């Protein structure tokens, strides 16, 4: 389950940061996908040597 784009927009607004200047680092692929879709840079930390899931759309 990924956060809705408005959740990222709210966080960016509260931090007074533009999406291009923000980055989300997470251990769950769906979090990095959601952040990328909201315009943020993202990084996935692979703690289990799993393969990154392919995009669904």
C-alpha cells in the first residue's frame, strides 16, 4: 500500500521543499514507487537480497 500523492504533497509543503529537492529512502518498494510518482527522488534499501518488483503500470 503506497501513500497517496497528497500525502507527499503535504509533507513537502510542511517542510517547504520542492519535490525535485526531496528524496525518500525506504525498505519497501511500494514506498519508493509512490515517492517517485509524486516527483521525489527515491532509493530502495534491499535488506533481504530480494529482486525489485517489476512496475505494475
